[in-house]
C-alpha cells in the first residue's frame, strides 16, 4: 500500500500532506528518514514553464545541509520540502515496459535524445547503466550537456540539474533508478542540443587555476543569472571525480565561456560592531529584517574558523526554513547549497566568500520582498 504522505504529495493535496507529515512526527519517525523517503516522489515534481528538473535537484542539494544541522533542525527543512513538492504539478510518469532492453551503446541513447523520444532514451539509459555502471552513464550525460553552447542556452542547468540528479541516484542505491532516468531522459529531450563542439581554449591553464582566476567573477553581481554562475561550478566540483583531467578542464572552460565578459565586483561590506551573532536567535532577529548588507557583514567574522563556518551554514539553513511562508523558488535552496560550498572552499579568500554570501542573501531577500 502506498505511503499516505507520498500519495498526498503525488495528488497535490497540501492539507493532507502536512497532516501526514505531522502524524509521522508524532509517531517518532526520524525527520531525515522522512526526507529520504521523498526521493522517488520528488523526481516527478515539475516547475512549469521551465523544463529543468529544479525540484529533484533541490531534494538532492538538501543532503548537503545535513552535516551542518542539529537533529531538531531537520524537520523544518522537511516541512518546506513537503510543501513545495505537494503544491506543484507532477510530470506524467513513464510506464516501464518489460523485459528491459538488451545492453546498448551511448550513441543509441544520444540518437534517441536527438529524436526527442524520451521513453526510448530512458530505456536505453537503463540498459547502458546495467552494462557500464552509474559512473560511466553519469560521465557521458554530463559531457553531453557540458558544451559551452549547452551551458549558455540552459543557464547552466544542463550541468547543474544533471549532476545533482545523478549524484542522488548514486547515493540512493536502495531505490529503483527508473524514476531518475525517466526524468533525465525527458529533460535532455527538451534541451536544444547542438552538434558536439568542445569548449577547449588553446593555452588555457589547468582547471584548478582557471577556477581560481574566475571564481571572483562567478560570485559577482546579483540576480538569478549571476547566482547560476556559482551554482554551475558548485555542481561541476561535486562530479569532477568522474572525468579525466582533460575532460574536466574542458568543462571548466565551458563554464568560463558561459559567464561571458562579466566583470568582477566586490560589495562594500563592513564588520559590524559587536562581532558575529552569538546564537541562532540573535542571527534570526537580524536575518528577518531582510537587509542584505547588515546580515552579510555580521556573518563575515564566522569565516575564520571551522566551527564558525559550520554555524554560519546552520544559521542560514535554519533562517531560510524559518522565513518560509508556503512558497519558494527552488533556487532559494540550491543557491544556498552553492553558497555554503563557496564559504567552505574559499574561506581563506574572504573577497570571494563574502561576495558569494552577498550574492545569495541579496537574491533570497529580494525574492521575499517581491511577494
């Protein structure tokens, strides 16, 4: 029998879904276990008019928050997830024919994608996965979506959505992969894939140097387009283990091309008197003002220690959950994931970390003010 919470989400019944979630809480079910149980259902949630699988990606990015949170912090995040998955429309599920197709080549998958046959592409992906494994399927799909033309046309989603769906699929070996493969096939069939064209830049430095050279540009500027610059490199870093050195260099160069000729900017920030917030309560009082510069300035001293950075991440996740009023753009969580990654990865380069923090907080507050 289908779980009542998952059934309510699938049927877009918000009141029943919320009641079922509270019932699970009263029964003592662990909140993170509830999050994990949402995996298959979340795959089918769509965000029209956009073709991108924003909600499955959001579900995957929530895994990045768990190491930052205390046990009692998880349930508000799950409440937000349940609300978002429930209120949105769902993609029509692909029926899976039996028996499975025989093993096939990736060329056959690409041919099905280019002919816009999503069902065939999903079946061929499943067959390829059974022969070559999840890692090789992930690598080939990411390379297909990782050309500079694809990144620019998709605002980076051809990497970022694909990467996080695949990462979660790998992490969830306990689940049938069909739902993720069907969603990926549908998405790739909707992309306007051009002919294969490398992003190789003659004489370009190695990927690590390229990232260092361009990260300040990625976290510069405000608004959703600029936020996607940091989300895309965040996703690429999470899947870099799949690629050869040459392939990864090429993908990072595609990211540079995607950003175009935007300039590096540094927001004017000042350390607040009294130092960083001593508690979440103190932080939330400031966060709830929806004023970007004071919030970012107050957080900057927390960059200096591992404990401070963890607390910063926890405060931000909790703050985003506590300001929730029933409707978010999924980038309000995926952008938070990328920003926390930048904070940890570039904490010694305060100009980069502070710009990333400013970019996300400004985007988040602007979205709330526009309601």
